[in-house]
C-alpha cells in the first residue's frame, strides 16, 4: 500500500515499484505510473492504487463426477494486473487520500471472478469423467481446461487481468470414498508387506538352519578332532609305556650285567681268597708239619726221660691253673708205677 504523510494541509504519497498509482484532480489526470512520489491536496485529489505484481489465488471447490461421486478440487491460479489503467476503470481501486488505504475490496472482486471462471471448465470436465479416471488422470485435463478458459476469457481481458499460470494441486474424493478406494491398494500393500515378512521369516529360518548346520558341522569336526586327540594321547601313552619298558629292560639288563659282573668278581675274589687261604693253610700245614717233623726228629734222638719231661711240660702248659694241689699216697703210687 502507498505511504501517506501529512504536512500542514498537504499530503505526500510515496508509492512502491509494484503498485500503479493514478492521481486525478478536477477531472484531469495529473500523474499515473509505478513508483510515484508526489504532494497533493486531499480535498481535491482522487487516487487509485493498482498492484501490478504476481499474486497467488488458492482455489478449493467441489465437483461431481460422471458416477455421481463428490470430489474436491484444490488449485492455485497465479495472475497479475497487466493493464492497471483499464482495471482502475472497471474495479474500484480508489484509496483514501488521508490514510492511503483502499476504500473497497478490489482484490476480492478479482479473486471471485477468477474462482468462478476457473470452476466452470473444471466442473464441466469432471462431470464427464468417472471417479477412478478423475483421480488418476484427471489432474492434467482439468489444469489445461482451467488455463485455457482463463486465458481466453474476454472479461478478464477487458478488466486488464492476465493469468500467468494455473495449477491443479489435487483432486480428492470424500473421506469415506477415499478410504474405500485405498482399500485395494492398502490390501495389496499389506499383502506385499506380509509376503516380505514371510520371506524375511523364511530367510531367517533358512539362516537359522544354516547356522545350526554349521554348529553341527563344527561339533562333528570338534568331536573328530577330540577323537584324534584321544587316539594320539593313547598312542603317546603307549609309546611312553613302551619306551619306559625298554628303558626298564635296559636298566634291568644293565643291573643284571652289573650284578653278574659283581657276582663274577666276587666269586673270583672268593676263589682267589679261598685259593690264597688254602695255599696259606697248606703252607702253614706244611710248615707245621715240617716243624713237627723237625721237632719229632729232635725228640727221636733224646733220651726217654727228657722226652717225658718235655711231655709233662707240654701237658702242664695246657692244664688249667692249680691253686692248691693235694697229693695223696695213692696218687704217688700210681704215678710212680706209671713212671716205672
């Protein structure tokens, strides 16, 4: 909107680059154009402001299809005032010279006109289409029909309004009908989801089976290796026992050889000792015999009395010690008799 300031009894208007402003005083056009800025007297000034920028008009209206189904059309129309001078003469774009605001609602009139002109071709087209076709392929034909109707309308041309573009955002049925139409798709999607779930479960079962088989194979391999380990341990134990037996046999043989050698050495030593003892005994016997023979030879030449004295001496040497000796007459008689 234009910006109006006060200076005494005068007013100053400053427009914008997107607003077309006309200033008329006394029935004569004083100024007209965009981006104007001027002084004026509010008692004699007639001002009009027409926006020339692109504006969006959202539309929402109901229609009925060929099979009597209600649908809601959501569209957007982009328009602009291409001939602001003509628009100012057809619609009330006048502004208050004191405040700079519109006295009426000209843009609402433009919006109402565009809505009516856009609805009519859309209603005519949807009335010839069944609901399913209108929902699936009806957006493009409706958009084209609305754009053509707005582009060739003489009233818009005379008003100085041109349509930049027309867009149909959506065509939606009633909520109950929409849910009913979505049911097959929802069921199909649910079936696909169930199929995917079943496939995932089957894949999970297959993976579990594979894992179980791998675990079983691992257990079998582990059992086989344990068997090999037990067999190897048994073989090692048996080999150890054989080696121990061989070592014990060798030790026993060595001990037997040692004992045999020791026994042989001891037997040889005993034999040598016995031989030496026998030799010594023999030599001693020979020496004693020779000594006895020499003694006997010495005794042979001695008189009998001397021999008897020596015998008594020898006998006395072998008799026990006699503390007291009692000689009776009988004893002396016998002794004398024996000596005689």
